[in-house]
C-alpha cells in the first residue's frame, strides 16, 4: 500500500475492503453470503421495513439479487423447513448496534457484556430492584427452552404473577439479560425474537473461553482495519463502537508494531493544518477502478459512521425517520446511491407490495454528478425492484434527480410527492436509532 493516497484512492481502497471490487456471482449461494458478511465483520439489524429490512440490503449491494431465504437460514437459525435450529453460525449482539456476528466470536464480546453488567446491573440498579421478574423469566426459559416474548406473556396470563407483574418490566428484563450475556437470541419468527438462556443457544465449548478486554479490543481493531482498508482511529473505534479511545490507540500501535497496520496520509484528511493520522491494513488493496451501481442501506458499513462518509465521499448524510414529516429534506428513509467509487445521490424507496410497485418517493443528486449517471442509477433501481419481486417503478416529482430518472426510464409511472409521509416511529433502543444503553 502506498504511503500517500489521493481521496479517490482512499475511496477505492475502502470499497475494495468491503467487497465492491469483486465480480458479482451469477447466482449467490450461502457461501457467497457468508464471505460477504466475513468481509464486513458484522451485519447490522434494523426494524424499518419500507423498502427491505436493513440486514438484507448490504448483501444485495455487494452480490446483486439473491434469495433472502438463504440469508434467513444462515443468520436466523432457520432450517430448510423453516423450523428453528438449535445452533447456528451467527448470534446477535451489540457489535455495532444490534448485529449478526459469527458465533465463534462470542468470547470476544464478554468484555462488553461484563461492562454492561457493571454499569447497569449493580446494587440499586433497575435490574437489581426487579430481581423477582428476572428470576421468573430465567426459570421460564430454563424449564421451557427458548421462547418468544409473546409465549412468555401468554404463560404469565395463565397464572397469578402477583402485584409485581408488569409486561413492560418483563420485556426490559429480557433486554437487560441479553445485554449482560445471560440470554441469547435463539432465532426469530418473522422479526420477533426468540430468547433462550445462553447455554441453550451458544455452543458449550465457547462459554468458558476467557479473552481479556485488551486482547478482545486488539482483535476487533484488527478486523475493523481489515474491513475498512484505510481508516482513522475514530473510524476504527466506531466500527465496533469501542468508546475507550486509549485502548483503541494502544491496539493500533500494537498492530503497527506487528506489521499488520501501516501509517498512511490521505489527501484532505486533516486536523487543522496537520494530516489526520490514518492507517492501512496490510491486506488492503488499491484497485484501478470500482465498477458498481447500487443502493446502500443507511446501516451499511460504508456509510454507517457519518463522519467517515463525509470525509471519504463528501456526503453529508442523516436518515430522517425521526425527523417530523414537514421538516424532512430528502424523505423518510433515503438510501445512498453508489456509482463506481462515488456516492452520487440518494433515493427514498418504498416497496408498494399490493401494487407490485417500487415507489421512488424522492431522488436527489450530489453536487457535480455527470448527466450520464442517471442511466446507471436507473439500472440500479430496476435491479432493486426485480430483487424485491416488484413489477413496476413509479417516480415522484420530489427531488432534483426525479426528472432525469424519469427521462431515462420512460416506462416508469410518475406520481406526486406523497401528501402524507410516514410519521416518526417510536425510537427502537437496539434495532435502529441510538441505543438506550451505550456499548462499553
């Protein structure tokens, strides 16, 4: 890797590390899906389902159209018959926000689980004051095996739980036990979680493996660097939400000493008048070009750290699902559009399944985008519609890119800007928005 990179070279390096320099397979298999997740290091989960659930989209962005049932079987512990499996290749935890992570990495996250318990589970805490609820939930799971919350609620209604009974308290108990590593997600039905005691979900051989906080953070920084290609300390820290900057920098220096990271200077990455320290992973590659035309989810590693997205792509990005409808600039759930090594715009997509139509609710260009880009974006939209099984596309009149897209897509319908946009959802503490409890 060069010691000095132009901004375009840094973008290509970052995108190559995320798998965008690889040729797309004609028919993605479970092996392709697993390889893409391994390159990302984590697959973030989010509950919003306007176009497609967020964890499906990064694989589409990298591999093209694929059968999402394959991913369900891979990460949701579904067998070929749709029934839950006892064990799986992935587990869910706070790797970035809520993410799917390789099950063999369970020991790496004990430091975060322990930090969560120390911060939120000690004497005088909500967890301690609701010990009766916690013990009852634990006994339910021990006697009945992994359960959906609705199953626990149903059982509670059949018996007298006493004056302390409160369903919201039980749900919070499950959430806290999950954060502390006492329970694990044993799969989902639809998007509803099944909770099991950790020993019912995680292979026994992993439960007693001890990894120190220092070793865990070093390994996570190694993986963040490999997934980033080129990165600053803030980029690396955010990848797995490591708040301890001193530990992050110590890990970076150890990886430099080991020859796994090398300092680089990136054009325009400055702090005041001084270059912003950055490092490249030893396996990072610098392709001559990136050939891509696709949409990204807001929770794709390419853009999930907004400071990095602005530094790499000059892309100022915020999702607006929590912004009141009358104050939204780009739409409810705008998706960045990647063409080659640039983010060229954003589109607010909605899958209108009853009408079998992909609705482009708004579309916007970034500054300086060539006119020919509209054809590439049109191809990406057609591919997205086909992947979702939608037969038609309709383009609204809202946004400075809509006329260009309509011109190159004469077969698309047109519609006015929606008069009623979705309202802001209730914040979800784990699967979308800022977490109620910060990772350690």
